[in-house]
C-alpha cells in the first residue's frame, strides 16, 4: 500500500521533497514520469539533478515509489518495475 503522500504526488504529477545534496538540505521538485516497460508503463519520481544513491534509496523507501536522478534509479527494497505498473 502506498503512503498518502505518494498518492497525492501521483495525482498532482509533482512533489517538492527535502533532500540532502552536497551536504545541505534542499527542496527539489520531483516530477512523476511514466517509464515504458514490457509489462506496461510505471511511475517514477524524477529529478534532473545529481543526488547520492543513498539518498535516492532513502526516498524510494519513504515514498514506496521508484526514484530517479541523473546518476541512477532506486526502487524500494524487494520491489521491481512490474510492481508499480497500473499506478
């Protein structure tokens, strides 16, 4: 089950999230993008900046959605892209 904040983000199409970048806390605007896959399109919280992978993993766990930045994509523990098809 998705956290309430994730449902709001999916409906709105974007969300401002406080992230650690370069040693400082910053608000970054994450946009919901639909990524095509063989089993269907799935949503990803995406930002066009570099964010540490440890921070991406934290966000993926917190929001229970895939999170993508310029340097990679992180999924919540134990989940893959097909778990998010249809959201």
